[in-house]
C-alpha cells in the first residue's frame, strides 16, 4: 500500500494536526492528545511515516534571527530544454544553499526560484558568483519580497480538502 491508496481517517487527521502544532510530542503525549492508548497510537504513527504521509520532522527557524533578512523570487528561462540540461540545472540549483525552493514551472519561464540572503550585497554575490555561473541560462528576472503575507509549510496541506 502507498500513501495514494491510503485514506486518512479522523484519528489519523488528529495525529497529523497534533504533530503539526508540536512535532516534539512523545508517543504518550500524542496518544493522550488524540484519545488513544500508546500502542495503537505508535502503530498509526509508524504507518503514517512508512507511507511517507509524515515525511520527516523539522524545526522552524526564524530567518531574521540568523541574519537572513531578504527574500527574492527569480524567474529563470533556459536556452534549451532537453532532459540532460534540465537535470543538470536542477541539480546545480539544489546544491546552492541560498536557494530554498526551486520549481520547474509552465508558462513564460522555466523555473521559479526562491532565494534567501542576508542583504542586497549578498544577493549580488549570489547572482554573479553562483547563479550566473551556471551554463545554459538565457534570461532571469528577479522580484524582491517586501514582506510575507502568508507563509505555509507542507503540514498546512493537511488542511486542504
């Protein structure tokens, strides 16, 4: 069975909701929160992990607290679109620390990339030394984020019905 064949029930959703609020709950705390004993709660939790419905646990880090003050979105168009170029470009982007999200998209450009940097000087260094050194880029267009209106994590997807 895979996650696309598995239907979440009310208890599974309670588990996901509780973990969304606090991913550091012990199994005993989680069981208490969702109204199960520890053993069936642990079994459900392991099933959700095995099916990759729970795909890991992370800490939410405040970017400003570690000096990351600016977000940019970059639209990137490549010169060519063969599989080898797309794969190489994707892997190169994935290896750049400032790139916090990268999506292959449809439309007027090929990639939409989210970049986190300390300041404008850092962004300029990122562009010149990292992004523009990647072969195969035809055109880029950058947009500076003024402030976030909504910031979602993958756990927020659970709320979509």
